[in-house]
C-alpha cells in the first residue's frame, strides 16, 4: 500500500492537507501535492504516478477535468474530488471517464473506497474479478447487476433508478449479497472481490 505513488491536485490548502493526512493514516506514504493545472501537467508528464486525485474546480474553472483527460491519455487511474453536483459539471466530468468521485466533505473510509474502486476499474482484469466473484458466491442475475453497480460506487438510490427498482428492493438484494459474500458494508464487498481473485481455483 505504501508503494502507491499518489498525486493530489487541490488548490484549497486545508482540504489538500486534510486529504494527505487521511491518506497517511490509511497507510499511503508516497504523496505529492500541487495546486495548479500547469504544475500537475508537469508532474504527470515527467514523473511516475500510480493514482491521481483531482479537484474538478481548480482556479475557479473546471481545469481538473482537463487533467482527467490527460490522466486517461497517460493511463493513470484517477478520480475526481468535488463539491459540485450540478448535472452539467458532472456530465463534463463523466466524459473524462474517472474511476470514481469523492464528494466533499469526506471521511477516511470514503477515500479508501474511492481508491479501491478506481484501481479495480483501471485493471485489465477488473471485469474478470467481478465475474469470478459472481461465480464463487453464486449470485443471481439481479444480484450480479447490483454488484457491478456497487463497484461503480453508485448509491442505493442510484442503483434503484438504473434498474427501475424500489429502494426497499435494492436493500433486500443487498442483504442477500452481503450474506453470500460474508460482508456487511460495500467496502467489504470490494475487499472480498479482491480476496477471491487472488485465490487459486
């Protein structure tokens, strides 16, 4: 974990410091910080970065989205840090294909989930991991659909909207997924997917 080289691009010093401290607490030690698009571009072009955390709204604009496209071009896994929730901004951000979103304010567990899911999505075997978990835990077709949306870090409400199911129905299926996978939270589900992947068939 401490070998992962993380770049934080955030122009609000307090938020950047808080995020870095939380990452330290989670065991991540190789962290760089910068505040501008130009500095971030220099680091991305010249250094090896394993994961980038990008604030969408740099310098009062959406420069983080531009950086997201650059990370995508350089095959650097990244996710967006944002307080924005308006549809236009999120649509523009989605076009950069981030691994996830971290909404301000955030807690350490939110960061861990965002990192895990971003890295899972970035791996060529990411889909294979999910398929193996579905097979090993004998998930139904509906449970499999919900599991994929969990990996996409959708909320229960968002999963329900995508699958045209009520919130109670989603919660019902989640209970079955948790029971089958030996998990009690969505982060634990991700951990179980990773654990099963490294086990021999």
